[in-house]
């Protein structure tokens, strides 16, 4: 499976769980830059799907070892696991257009180099895996930034249909690219599909060069790279919905990767298909995904997110079982239609959970963590199923993955996606702060807040403070605690530690509407006319 396309599909499916937008489904296309970028991205993704056919078919021609074929999937997934998180950090602290342009140039060089080596018959299994790794690296660099710029291209009320249009574009290219790639392989050879993939990214680069994004004035300097990584990881750790999404991601994709890793082997070795037949099989998956994208809004009126995940997981498990035993081409293609349907249902459901649990200031990093887990699971799974297929056979590996996926669907009992479904993560205006002449690098900073609580409400207050702990941790706190004064029962002191004074200032700019509601529930326990006493204790500077 082409990881560039799957990566974009993983983060650009429609958030259909949200309230219906007032904009029509096609209204975002009235925005000129969005329309041009959408068209260029569809063309680029068609090229990527064509290249995917060329890579898989070339590996099948070079090596009959199932492990070597499965390593193509692993080589595609590994860069996502390694580089998506750093790319997400960069997308939050560097101009995103520059990152996207660099990624397009990288992909052009990698695809062009592979086309040249293929034309001169210098491609070996090792070179093919290295080229696949480099192509996927370009996708890993671009995806978090691509996801994060969508809100900059359309109005707020157009965001939901804009994401739906991106999903539609992915599935259109999924249906066209494999079939077209299979035909070109039959008539011209792999080098042609690699060359067209290289040329296809030029349209995206052209649109990005002409786009002049609105300059945003930041009151505070940008975060440093490593502190931004730590901040993103702290946010993920303190976001229950996102943690559940990550657990369910591993539970599905660790086993679902077997279907993609074994598909070219079944097509070539078991069915005796040529590149055109293999492309048609992938096109059936694409048409299934398109139908899934169209029908999912109606299905979600009947099924919640957890029910949808279980149903789609069981359907995908059934299609893997069909891949293991069905050897009539037309019947297997019909089964692969449902593979695409189930795949897009899972991606959509998991993406909604990841999107709704990430505030804007950390969205690229949070989605990057989700993608890191996604492709890490795909990488590990592909290697495992390829090794098992090499030792015991393709059908045995697919049966084992099917059993594993059925068992993994029980993860719904522990990690539910419907938890905290009504989060409002819009950033609220920061409260006015005293203009203190404290150097930004001074720290660490301990902040304390004193609450006076009635003794009979102490237990409920402490329980409510656990939500405040998550708020402080999500917005950057390194440590948190709440204590009761032994000499004054009912006097509680909340403390949290920030790494530096500038991190404390940034914390005030990261609070969301949901954080405000939690804060108001806590303040309802505070007694007295005066607000809680807040102190800022700064570590003394060493002379």
C-alpha cells in the first residue's frame, strides 16, 4: 500500500461525528488556493498509486521470497514511524509552506532517481527498498504540515467539507491510479510509472510557490525543537481520548497490515495475475473506499464510533480470510471491494478521535503521534506477517492475522472512543498578565493556587482536581500536585511546575474552552468573596 496516500487518508477523512457544517459539500472549492491545491494533490496521489504498483511488481519480479515482498510495506511504513513526529513539531514552529515545498523537492528527486535506475536496469531489491524508504520519507515530512494548513485555506465553517473533499480526492486517486499504473506497466515498464510519479508532484509545488499565506504575528518567540517534542508528548499523555485512539490504532493496524503485505503475493503467485490484473484488484479496493466515504455518514447515524470500529474490524478480518482461500479472481475482487469499505471506515473513525482531542496549538504534533503509532504498527506487522508467510505460507499468515484482529476488536471494552465526545478545543483569549521583567529563560517556575473548600465537599473537590491535573499537564506542566494544609483543614494548595518563564507565558495562551469549563467546576468549590491566591515562584538565577 502506498504509504503517502494512506498517510493523507489517515488524516484527511471527514469528521462526520461533528455537527453538520452550514457550508455545502463543494463550497470550499470556491476558495482558489484550496481548489488548485486539491486538484494538484489528486494528480500527485494518482502518480503515487501508480508508483505503488510499479514498486510492488518490480519486487515480485526481482524476488519470490514473501519476506522481501512484505519488506516493501515495512520500508514504506518505517519513515512514518521515524520522521512524522519531528515533522509535526516543525509544522507547529516553522512556516508550513517551506516544509511542504522541501518535501515536494525531496519526493521529486527520489522518484526521478528510481525512474533513471529502472530505465537503465540497475534496480536491485536493496535499491528498491531504499527508494521506497526515501519516497515515504517525503510523505512523512509533508503530511503533518499539509493537515495543519487546511484551516488556513478555508473559512472555519468550511473546514468540515474541506476535509471531506480531501478524503474524496484520496479515494478518487485510489480508484484511478492502480488501474492506470497497471496498464502503463504492461505497455512501457516500471520506469514510466516512476517518472510520472516524479512529474506529478510538480503541480503541488507550483501551487505552493504561488500561495502567499497570511503572516501571523506571534507575541512569544517560537518553541525550541526538543521542548516542542516534550510538550507534544505531555499533551498526548494527558489527553484520554487520544490515548484511547492510539491503543485502538495498534489493535487494528498490527493485524490489518497483513492484508496489504500479502496482497501482491496472492495476486502474482496464487492467481497468476499480471500488472493490469493487480491494478484492477487495487482499483476495486479504491471503489470500495469511495462507497464507504459516501455511506459512512448514514451508518454513523445508527452506530457510534466504538460500534463502527468493531463492525469494520470484523469485516476487514473476513476479507483477509477471503484473501487466504478464495482463488476466483472475480469473487476475490468483490471481497476486496469490502476491504476498501472497511479500511476507510476505520481510518475515518480513528481520525475523528485524534482530531477532536487535539487543540490547535498542538494539532500537528498530536496527529504526528497518531501517525507514528499508525505506521509503527504497520511496519512491525508487515515484517511479522512476511516472516510467517516465508516460514509457513501466505494462507497461514493471513489466518493468524484474522484471528488476531477478531480478538483485538475486544479492545473496545477497555479503550472507548466515545469518551468525552463533546470536547470544545477552541483556544480562549489569554488572561492579562502582570508585566514582570523576568527573562524568558529563567526557571523552573512553580505556580501555586490556594482554594478554601468546605470540609464536607473536600472529597468531591479532590476528584474534580484530577481533571485540572490533566489541564495543567496538557498545557505544559512538568509536575503537578494538590495538598491540604495540616493546620488549616479545608485550605488546599494546587502546585504545578513549568520549565521556564516563557513556558509559563505560553501556558496562558494554550487554554481551551473545555479547560475553562473544568476550571469553573473547580472554582465552584472555592469559598469566600476573594478569588484563589496565585503565586509564581521562580528559581533564583545563578550568578
